[in-house]
C-alpha cells in the first residue's frame, strides 16, 4: 500500500495461494524434466569413465542423448497381433536357423542364440520406421536397404495371399453348412467325400504356406548376409549389427551389462553368422563363394580389405573374455 502498512492477513493468504500452486507446478515440472534427463544416455568423458570395458565397447557415445526406455523398445519381443509382419519375419528366421544348424548345437543354446539375432533384426526394422533423430545413427548400405525392402515386400505378399485363403475358406464353410443334409445315406457319403476334399485342400494350403515361408526365409537370409557385409571404416557403429548390440548393452534404467554376461551375446552373433554364411554358400552351390564368405565374415583376419562387423565382434569378444577370465570372483562365506 502507499502508506507502507502491511496488507491484511486475508489478502496475504489470497496472494499466496496462486504462488504456492505455481511452486508445486514448478516442482512437478522439474521432477519430470529430471526423470526424462536421467532416462537419456549421457556421453561421459572417456578419461573419467571408470570402466575399460565400456571404453572398449563404445556404446555410451553412440547412444548419447537417446531415450534409454524408448530405444530398448526396439528389441522387445514381437506381438503377433500388433506387428504381424515382424512376427512372420521372426518365424522365418527361426526356420532358417533350424534348417542350417542340423542339430549341431543343443536346442537350449540355439534358442538363446536365435533370441539375440531376432532382437537385432527387430531393432533394424523398427528403428527404420522411426524418425532418425530418435534412433541410433547407424547407416544402411544400398544393398541392405534393397534386401530389407525385399523382405517387406515378400512378407506383405504372403499376408495378402493368406488373407485371401482365409476369406475363401470362410466362404466355403458357409456353403457347406447351407448344403448339409443329415437325413440321407447319400448325404452321409457326400459329407465323407467332402471331408476328404477338405483334408486335401488343407494339405495343399499348408504346402503353399510352407513354400511362402521358405521364400521369406530365403530373403531374410540374404538380408542377414548384407548386415554382415558392412565395411567398417572410421565409425564401426554405422553398422546396424554393432549399433543393435549397443542397445542390448543397456541394463535397466542406468546401468550397462559387464563383460562377464555380455560376451555370450557376441558368441550368439558369431555362431549363427557362421551357420548362415555356410547356408548361403550351400544354396548358391559355389565353393569359391564359401571360401570368400568364411574369410570375410567368420574370421578375425580380413586380408587388407575393410574390416566387417564380424572382425569387430571377434575382437571385442576377445577383450571381454580377457576381462571375464581374469576378474577375481566375488568372495563368499559359507557356513557348514
């Protein structure tokens, strides 16, 4: 007031109400901003980074500024209802490995390895559907883009065919129900004959469906080979495989997997890559291609050419093994 006298208490309280509400709103906004900031992966000074393993792997700089929770969704298991096209692709990949491995490994190991590769495939397909600013900055080669589009086209064509088959089958079921006659021996014979035709039709449909899945399986194999055939130059994280492995390195809200438990994922990539390379060469029936693929994609040496993701994975796994086998186990006391 003009005379300097304080405001009456009732006016002071009325004046403080919006101030208190504003403070609470600000506190909520700060907490929300802090939570979002904590979810984002921060790039740290490598000299201050306490873990040689994380420095070697290099996933922190690659994923800097990306929402940890959102990027993890790229590698979550597929829901057949929400993403039927990706579910079909994953099934085709599983068939591919089952055909290629010929009981070379036990079923539990195969399932664990297949899970890792499916996560990498889901990562690439889902990330490609997202805005570039929200995903890791890998770079697809022209061959990878072409192979990926072929997989999409083949899966889409299969879905259209399957939809037509299901529609036709529903129409046939209605026709059979309308024409059914249960008071006549001839009707019974007719039903038997119709049942045999249905069985034959079902087998024929399954045979065609299997052929479709084999075609998709073939295109998925080709796409995987293009992922392995990715020249690494100044930035290994331009490879979709290595970028996907960085996402798999994320552990919980703030942590990262250590060498002891992550080297198994590198082994999964290596072992199934070997199977797929041999399968690709086998299908092409060319021994020279087999020798070239084995040298290029499944060994640490690369004969003067640009290194591929496999060489990086081999070397990083070796580094992880060194840590794994030289780190003393935590002491435990057991009372007997």
